[in-house]
């Protein structure tokens, strides 16, 4: 063990304040239960009665404004019915809201092209909605931060986004706000002005899996909670970010948790994040976010982090490939690192900085060598009163396999009654 005033490097197991409990589930071999996948496939494959947008006057000629026709078609759907696009390019110029419960929208490979950057969101308020096989060509005229400028916004519960493509957009690609039991799989998201996938507002129990996110204008996949906004007092919790590919991030981070509780980040491929962390676990004082608690980072592959040439005027942050960083308002507590592979990246590979309370690192591979070194510049967190706002019991939740099974099991039960 080497000690200095500013940095402490500790091998094998690293613990900052509090106490260390061992990693479990065979030191983080995180399994999915398989049943959830079959459940979702069953739901998405049962279309019920089909209606076609052409029946409501929509024309996929790439010229006609179909906003009113598509709105009428969506509004006319009853539970278990499916709206199918007939192929082609459908222009729309205003928000498309989905309030009906239990319906499906099948793009059938068609393209929906937005005519306005500030009014382009498909907003899902209904429950048990499936949105699949739509190609969204977003309007990226300028970067915006409004919900209406995102490509897809999810506010309902038990909603499924499956096999959609998003290319461009003025802000985020997929925006999940306060939703429960959501499932986001096999979507291709690229060239957005802000985050590729952004989960916030106290969202609970969701799975984000097998998505491909590239060239997002900010973070690729982010779980965030802002305490400064009145409707975000509930922290986002029980989110699984698994088996995704994120790459070519010029500005933001790869996978981030900035205000999250009981989060699993497992088996993701993260590469070519140009100026910041491949995985960031943080509390950001400037953005008034909560801290993070009980976060598992396992089996991820991070390559070429902060090594690519940057455009003029863009500078590196100096993050670790995995960065754990609290700026002081709330602590970060119980972060578990296991079996991650980091290579060909700017060092340090793992860095903990600020008000970080406990990090456990085991069996990670750095440049083909087993190493559990963490560069630490942290303040101790002996006062646990900061955790009281959660009103949750952390004991017994420190098993990533059990946590993922709990997330997937709860989601499966809600979606399929399993």
C-alpha cells in the first residue's frame, strides 16, 4: 500500500470509510432471468386488431404534413389494437401524444420525419404502450432542453420501446420521466444533440438493454435525479443498464448515474468516449443532483477512453475511465466494481474523488492485467445522516444478481402477471 497526502492506491479491495461487505453472486456474474425477454416478445408480437394510418388520410410521400391524420389514428385506437404505418416517409410538425392504454404503434420500418425542432416529441402518457419499428428522423436545427424537443418521451407505466431508430434531434433521444416498469430494448440512437437515453424524475424499475447509442451530444445513457426541481424529489431507482453498446461520444460520458439508488450497469461495451468518463457515478453540485447509493458496475468493457483526437475548443476532463466523483452536496456510497475490462485508455482507469464513502473493487482487468487499483482523493463519510432522505433499507440489497432479478421479476410481474 502506498500512501501520500493526495492519493491512496489500494489493491484487491478498496473501502473508503464505513465498512466493506463482500461482493456476492459469484463475485458479480449478473444473470438475467430470461422470462422477462420472453414476456416482452409475447406482448410485442400480439398485435390484435390492426388499423392503418392510411385509413386516416396519412400519406408517406415525404412531403405531406400528416400531424392531424396520425393524431386521429392514435386517438381512435382501443386497448389491444395496433396502429400500423404503411411504409414511406411521414412528415409531422407537432407533438404526437399517446394517452390510450394497452395499444401498440408499429412503424413497420416507416420513417417519421420532424419538421420542427421544438415540437417533435412522441409523448407516451398511456400505460402498457408498445412503440416499435419506427425510424425517427429528428430535427437537429439547434440544441434545446425542453421535453417537447426530445424524440420519444415516456411518462406512463409499463411501456415498451422496441427496435426503433432515432437519427438526430434537438435534445435527448429517449426521455423517461417518472415512469415505472419500463423496458427499452434494441433501439439505435445516434446524432442527438443531448443524451441518447435520459432517465429521471424518480423513474423506478426499468431495463435498458441491447441498445446501440452513438455520437450523442451529451451522455450516451444517463440516470439522473435533480433535487432542485419540485417534481423530482423522488430519486430514480432500480434501473438496469445491461448489454448496451455506446460509442463515439465527443462531448459527454458513456453510462452515467448522477442521482440514483440501486442501479446495475453490467456487460456494456463502451468505447471512444473522447473527453470524459466511460462510466461516471457522480453528484454534480452545479446541477443540483442527488448522490448515488448501491451501484454495481460489472463485466463492462471500456476501450479507447479519452484517447481520440478532439475537435478544436474541446478539452478533456481528466476523468478516470470509471469516475466516482461527488462535489459535496450529497455523498456517493456503496459502489461495487467487478470484472470490468479497461484497455487502451487514458489513466487513471478508476478514480474516486470528493465525498465518496465506500468503493469495493475486485477482479478488474486493466490492460490484460488483474488490478483493483483505485486512485483516491476522497473525504470520509462517517456521518450517515445524509442517507436518511431515502427512507429505504439498504441492507440485503448489495447482491447485483438478486437486484437484477428483483428488477426483472417485478417488471415481468407487472407486464405479464408472472
